[in-house]
């Protein structure tokens, strides 16, 4: 599907802004431009947007069950986010090899502090957690042990499980870097692919595939994170890849089709990560050829983490007060809450920059 090519701009149909132009262009090119990998910003923004869209549709009770089932594809964005995290972190590591303590301090500052401030805010919103052990739930977030307790893992927002997983991967990042330096790329990826497969088998065999603390443990996704290391190394050496748009479309259809097929089985669902990552990434890269969409998503990516943290608080609050069973009213509420979540996320980003939490 992809071949390494010299650095140059794709010419066929360049500048077309519609679906026809996407295929006139025939190929999607990915590589470093001016020291930056713009595709990473796009893919992160795209994955966060589709995840938030999934959560929004789940709040809209008037949406038919079939529509909600199709919307589950949006949650596949987490796979791309873990892949992109591996790429971005390892690119930074290749430029400057940071000691473990310094790396962890910097990452926790950027991830933990914004996260815990949103949790504290949600703690004071009554409808964000309905059980009596509210304080215990809050402490589980503050001290991060909620990642091991199913009852608390999604308290104050179903999306917050992700923070637990990414922190687990941060703890493993520097040791993974050292291992890669010793064993090489192919062996490195094989090791972590095997670890993930064994984890999937263990979860399926013990019947915990649908328990969040198990299906979202770092070993579930570590193969994607590790794959990001290899891609980062390739991009760091100046390699560029040209992907055929027809092949991307085929990969999107087959990958996401197989994902849905596996998702229909309680036993096999945990094994759908490989086709999910391939299908979703292919679709996202294909849509990257639409300039207006790409520009909007790249702008959103600047505040993607803040948007991820805040969107459920805004959505749940909106639909707590708007209880209409009309699909039209719920769609309007969804549009308003999406816009409000983006505005609040931008404001939150600015606050974090002023607090020097983000630089």
C-alpha cells in the first residue's frame, strides 16, 4: 500500500477540495516537512474529534440503535492516538535522549495536571457521578489507583480511562527505548506484538474482555505504541511514503468491516485492534486529502487534549438539562454543545499556557 519516495509534492489533482479531487490526486504522501510531521497533528485531531462524536451520539437517546452501532467506529480513534503518541515521543527521543525522571516529570505535567483539574471540576457537578462514594472516586483519580478499580475507572467521565493507559505507557517508554537500541526494529515490534496477543488471549480465556481495567490496560495497546517507534525512526531519517488512495479505500473498507465483524462476538471483540487500526488510519489518511477538513482538524489538534478532557462534561451537562425526545432538538443540542466544548477547550488551553503547564 505504501512505498518510500523522494521528498516532493504530489501533483495529480493537487488543490482539489472535494472527493473527486481526492482520487484525482491518486496518492497520499506522508513525511517530515520543515522538521515537522504534519500528519501526526492531523491524525491526533481527527481521532479526538471522532471519539467525541461517538460520545455525543451515545448521549442522544433519539438516535436509532443502528446509528449508535455505526458510531462505535469513532472510538477506534484511540488506536491511532496510541500510534501517534509512539511516533511523537520517539521522534523527540531521537532528537534528545531524555533521562527517565526528566521525561516522566515533563509528561506528567502536561497530562496529569490538566486532567486532574477537570476531574476536580467534575467532582462539584452532581450529575457527573451518582454514587455515594464520591470522595473515594475523586481520590482514586488524584492518586491514580482508579486505573485498577473498575468501579472508578470511568467515574467523572467515560473517556478518562485513556489517561490511565497513556500514563502506564509513559512509565514504560524509556525502558522501551533502551530495548529498541539493543534488539533492533523488527525484533522490537515482534516482542510487543507478542505481548499484546498474549494479553488478548489471556483476557478472552478468563472472561474479562469487557472489563475496562483489563481491556484498556497498556498491554492491550502496547504493540501500536511500539509500532510508532519504527515509523518515527523512518521519518527521522528522511523517509517519505506515498500511499495509493485506491489501496487506502480498500484498506478502510476491509479493516473496518472486519472490526465490526469481530465486535459482534463477546469472545473475539478484544482481537479487533489490528483491523481497527488499519481501517481507521486508512480512512483518516484518505480524508486528509480534503484541504478544508484537514485545516479544520489541524486547528482542533492544538487543543485536542483539552477537548478530550472537557467534552464529556459539556455533553453530559447539556443533555442533563435538555431532555427532549425529539431527534431534531437533540441534534441541535449536540451542535451547540460541540461548539461550546471547543470554545471552553480553547479557553482552558490558554489558561494552561499562562500557568506554564503547557509550553
